[in-house]
C-alpha cells in the first residue's frame, strides 16, 4: 500500500475489549491531547456501555511516521490502563 499526502484524510474502525467506559477512555485520551472518536458520534443507534467492546474510528492522515509509536502508547494507556 502506498499513502500520499492527501488532505482528505485516512481512518479505520476498530474495537477494543476493555472494562473502561467510553467516558473514562475519552478523559484519559484528552489528558494526553489524543483525539478519539467513538462510534456514538457517528451512529443514530444507541451504543451501549454494557458489554466490554468499545468501538472507535481512528484517523491517521495527519500523523507523521515518527509520531506513531508514541501515539500507540498513549492509545494503549487510554484504553487499557487504570
């Protein structure tokens, strides 16, 4: 795959199995200036906190290659660490 510098942006969806709520994840991500968009933002259907799966859209178009390792570590902390 080749990716060009395109202003339209790139993203993918992912699911994380975690005991943390959407709000807990969001607060932790915001502490580290990480923007996360859960599926509640994009859905007109109710998205439950009842199961352990959290669904997200992750964008990466504006990231520099050198930033990816640090961003993944922050994302891991936001989703999985207490």
